[in-house]
């Protein structure tokens, strides 16, 4: 009988049971699933077969024994007591991977050093040359684990991690390790689907790992066949003839499997990801077996002649704002799977399990897996034919309301050439959303703001309604998932609404009257353009001809652009945010207006700036627009601000800056705002709120107040 060894195959957490099943197919008897791996007893040929053929394992370890350890000296003695001349050849290099700790051994580097000292001293005592250390490509890699007062020593037969198949170089965005990708396919049932002739599709393939691993499974290609270096090759116990026979068998099976033809397809909207996937396909030798193509998710369609497996690892969003933005993507993915993939099997892997609710699919199984240290979920579905699926009564009511609102506004939109407008604003209580439509120069987009539901609302029910709403909105506007941008609007204080929720830097251009303006639909809660002030900005443009214009609390400077295009003699734009002043500068340049002496931008606390300027330079402006926040306690401001409490002082200071015959346009969005009676008595004040609420905001007349004030 061949000598039996204590063997251990490490794997990503969550794949232990699957790895045990795989080892059975490779000849292992009675494998035992443990945390992050599987143990069993087997001979050397079996250990080499697992190195070559396991798709799920990370490493294969050949155990040398477990030894009691109480302190650093006993750790050293345990390592020195192993007959290393049976494992190390003269002149070989070594490395020690040490894991674990104890009261006496608290650092892995120290533990590795003591084990190395024991190995080296043993070899020298046997009259052998002192082995050198090579941490990158050693001839022998020793694995040491200290736990529960015992030291387990093993030979790492794999060398570098088995997930490195050799076909992937640049990883692309958030790449899956190859063995985790293979584990996802295993749990999703791909081997059975492939055996029945079904196809494999990844509609968001990134660097293509899932599709390439799927092709290697379908073609019966050993995952280690292309590896150039192994940990056992310089091990003294290695029997090359065993390895040669295993390689010959694997090559024969790969040659036979290459004759098999299945539909193995990956799509991605990112051209750079497709380039990486194509390069990996070439290195894997799968040019004729795998197809990669640039294609958006809303154009994904079944492949092959028989129902297969659609598997996807969509983005999950590391930041809360990114996850909110992905809701529409998961919604669109679920809608696509339900409508076009009846009879298929589906699998979605994500580190944001709450997003799975937006797929709208009935779950068959769910598996907890770890992508490195990141806890994730694999959801597996049986996709049933659902064409013509009936919407809920609520979703039908929402669809009808969108059509009604659009029909009501259509003539006005066409007459005024409005390209950015509000379609829906919480009209139905169960769909607490605001939907803005942006007809940009590069296409139509929807900006959807969900008003945060109270805690009394069941979260899963809220997610279901939101999924239905996003599907209805996209269908009504005839746009894809990339054109629907979701934000969750919570109660904000001060400048919180201006803080970024993402960092894409993606800007689009919309037209407003004669102006072209940049918007950002992804990175901020607001887009850079307050649509309810559209009519006020247009009026400012008409009033600005030949006048000196001041824009306070200027945000992205859209009002300044209108004033400049309207023929203002001079403009001054003041805001505390460098980000938004840069945005204002870009908006001016977009319209052929060069910032400088005539069009001045100033970064300052508007409260302090206004107080100082009203004392030092009265009467320097003919037209002032002031739209202060409701409340602010920014650390960059000298004092907190409440618009109801503090507006009389601001108005009086602004009036000091006005030349005779000048005009102050004052607005704010505080609900229930009342202009101070002393201000009303002191100046000529005209409430223009009704005149400045545009038709798309008539369902929400309290969105702002606006006053024109003169001496």
C-alpha cells in the first residue's frame, strides 16, 4: 500500500463543503470539512492530483505532525525535531508561512523566525549546508500553524496559491479570485448545466474570470495545467514519474474537451474590461471557446440552443451612496432575467445582500461566501418564464400617474423648450419619490430621489415598491439602467446636502434658455441645478442687462451664467465651497464667459463677506440674488445660521450694497417662511412666489418662497 499522509486543502471560507465534494470526485475518502479548508488522508499521487485538478482549493498541505508548544523555546525545539533532510535537498532555499499566536509568541514574524531557526539548525547538525531564505520563490515552502498550544507543520505542495492559473494579469475592477469564481459556478450548478449542453452567460463579466473558469470546467481542462512552478518540484519526497503521468492524462482530457462546443459568453459595457477579458482568454488558450463583447445590461440575451446559467457579480458599492445608485442597476438586471431568461438558472454574487431584493426573483438557495475578508452572498434562482407579468395595483397606479403628469406638461415643455423638469413628486403616498427628467446633450436621464421611509415600514416591502417604481419609471421614459440615478433623501441640516455620495466626476450638459449648464447625477444628493428656480434664473437674465450683478450663496453659479448671458456689466459670485466655485467657473466657460475681473468668483463665508462689504462698499451692485440655506453650522463659518431668525440682518446688509433703483431677489426653501414685518415696513417688498413656481412644481407650491425687494 502507498504511504498515507495527513493532507489539508485550504479554500475561501464558505466553500468548505463544496471542496469536500470536489475532493471525493478526485479520489479522496472521507474528507472532513473544517474552517477554511478540508482534511483527509491520502497518498502522494492523490495529493498531486488535487494540486493539478482542484478548482476550489487555495493550497494543498502535506502534514508533518502536530507538536505541543508552551513558549518560544519549545516552538524552536518542535521545528528542530523534524527530520528536514527528508524534505530539503542540499542547497535548497526555504520560506516559512506562520499563522496563529500564543501568550509567548504574539507576532507571526517572530514565530516564522523561530521555526526557520529550528529547520536551519537541524540541517547544520546533519552536516548539510545552511539553507538560505527566499520568501518569493523558495524551493520548499513550510506552513506552520500555532493554535491551542500545538504547532502543526506542513509542506506546501502548491507553492504559490492555486487560484493563480496563469491566464490573468491585470485584474480589472474588483476581480474575483479564480477559485472563488469556480466555487460560485460549482454552487450554481454549472457542471450539471454544461453536461446537459446549456450555455453560460455573464452579462457584467468584467475581466472575464467567471466565463473563463466556466469554459475550463466545460472542457474538462485541469486548472493547474498551464502553471509553470509548483511547491513540490524541489521537495525531496517528490516522485517525478507520478507527476508526469498526471500531466499526460490531463493533456489528453483537455484535448478531448476542446472538441466540445458550448455557448460561453461575457458582456460588459466597459471597453477596457472587455480588452482585459480578451487578453485573459488568449493566455488561457480559449480563443475559439469563449466570446466577449461590449454590450449594455439592457441588451443581454440568452445564448446557445438550450437553457443555461446566467451568472453575474455586479458592483456592490463600497459607500452608501454608491449602493443607492446601484438599486436601479439591480432592478434592471432582475427585470431582464425575468423577461428573457425563462427556463434558465440564475446566480448573483454580491457583498451587498440587501440589493438582492431589487431583483424581484424567487430564491432557490443562498450561500454565505467570503471574497477575501469581505462577507458576501451567492443567490441562486430558477428563472421562470414571466413575459407579460402582471404589475401590482400600486405599480399600475404609478404608471398611470406618470403618464397623466407627462401629458399635462407636454405642451408647456415643448413651448418653452424645457430640458430639465420634475415629472413626479410624491403624488401617491405609497411611492414617496421625486422624479426629475434631464434631457441632456448625450441623452435622457432620470434622477430619482426616494424620501426615507419611516421605521414603521417593513424594509423588504419598501424595497419591493422601489423596485417596481424604478421599472415603471425606466419603461415610461424609455431609458436603460445607466440612465436612472437613485438617491435617498433624508432630513438634511446645513451643508449636508452638498456632501458627495460618490466620486465618479461624471458631468452632463443640459440647456436652460440660452444657457448650457453642467449637472452631475451621480456624486451628490443634488445635481448642481435647482429646477424649482428655473423661472427665477430666467428672470435674472432679463433683469441683468447693463447691471452689476451679485450672486450670494451661489452654489454652482447657474444664476450668474444667466446674468452674464443677459448682458450684465459685471458679475460677482460668492460661495464658501471651492468645489462649487470651480463648478461655477466651468459653467461660465461652457457658455463662452471667461471668469476674471469682469466676472469675479470669490470663495468666502457669505455672512461675513456680506457684513464687511455692506460697511466698506455700499451701493456697488444694481441686482442681487440671494438664496441662503435653511440652516447651517459649518465649521468654516464664523457663526451658525437660521434663515428665519437671521434673514432680516442679511436683507438689510444686502440693501446697503444696492445702488439707487437696484433690486434684491431673495428666496429660500424653508417651509412656512415668513418675511420679517420690520423688513416689509422698511422696504418695498413684493411676494413673487406664485410667479416663480414653474408648472412642473405646482403640485408642491411650498418648494420655495421668493421676494423682490427695493428701497
